[in-house]
């Protein structure tokens, strides 16, 4: 192959790559448009979840223009130089030779976008992990291969003490027999009932490996860690039936680790609670 043929094939290859980058960009935007319509976030059912969604939307609003601009920056110089038949690609000028104002604007835009997203998300994070309101329903959530235990205060009004020292086949959560409150606590497996409009505080822990307590409709996803209890709270604001999931690969039965969540009015919740009480 002589040098002219070589140059011609280089040129075609360059053009091909430029077109490929633009085609990938169009495909990505298309895929995003389809995903938004078909597999978007599950219907929202909590007050605090709105803030989480807003952070997600802000992230998209900030990053999509940067993503599209970066793809054009890759593809256009390639297409232009190859179409003209020059071998020279496009090399951006070093930062020191960039016009001062342009450099300052570029850095400022990045800094502002970064800080805004960080400040926004940290603010919501601190709210989700702040002390729950005084009237919050207190529920202990315990992950175990492969189910969820939920412990309610019941008639006692408070969760009894528990310790790993008391765990036995008849006492899976290790309730302290010396604490009378524990005897009236109500424990369910894979069934979670909540009151619409009433805040709920989940005290999340695990008995064995790391699980993740996931309520997709309420935008709650908290790792359940053995030996630690993490409290996260939210207020359900839409009655209905939802799913509890485990969002951490925790063993062969991981996929079976899911439960039912029912958000209902106070009266229905009270009736259910009554039906769970020990005779
Ligand atoms: Cu527990 Cu996955």
C-alpha cells in the first residue's frame, strides 16, 4: 500500500470514529428517553422522598449538558480535520495559554455546579438521618438470611431491650427476659404496616451478614449492619400496598428476601395491631 492509500484509509477511519461517537450520543439520548417513560422511579409515597427525587433530577440537569458537550468536543474536531484531509488532529491549547477569562469561567461553572449538587444532597441527607419527630412510630428492623423481622412496641409503648446474648431458637431477636416491655412487643416477619401521615423511625440492624433495607417507593435504602443500629425515618403519605426489598447481595436466597408493606389509616392499623397481640 503506498502512502497515498495509507492516508486515505486513515482519513476514512477518522471519519468513521467521529460518526460513531455522534451515533453513540444519539443512541444514549434515545435510550434515556425510553427509560424515563418505561422504567423511571417507582411511584413516590413519602414526604421526604420528594427531596431525594429532586437531588436525582438536579444531578441529571447538571450532568447532561456537560455530557453532550464533551461528546461534541470529541467528535467535531475529528470530523473537521479528517474531512479536510489533514493529519493534524485537534489539540486543545494548554491551560496556561487559554484566554484568562475563559479559564476562569470554566473553573467557576464546574465549582458552582459541584458545590450546588453537594450542598443540596448533604442537606437532604442530614434531614433523613436527623432525630425522628417525637410522635414517630418506632420499629426495629432486623435483617437475617433470608427474611426481615419487624418489631413494634405494641401495648408496652416502647421497644424492650435486646442483646445478642439472649438469642436462641425461641428468641431470634434476643429480647431481654428481664425487661417487661419486650414481652408485649410485637414481632412480624416480612410484613410491615404503617400509618398514613404518621412519621416512622426504623432502627435498622442485622443478625448475620450485611443486608440493605430498601423501600423503593419511599426512597429509603439503608444498609443493615451486624452489631450496629442505624436509625432512618420518613413519613408515608399515600395509602397502598408496597414492597420491602433487600438491596444487598447477601447470599443464595437474596432474591427471596422481600416483604409486604401496607400503608393504611390509623383505625385499620390499630385493628391489625390488635390482631397481632399475644392472647
Ligand atoms: Cu438480604 Cu439480600
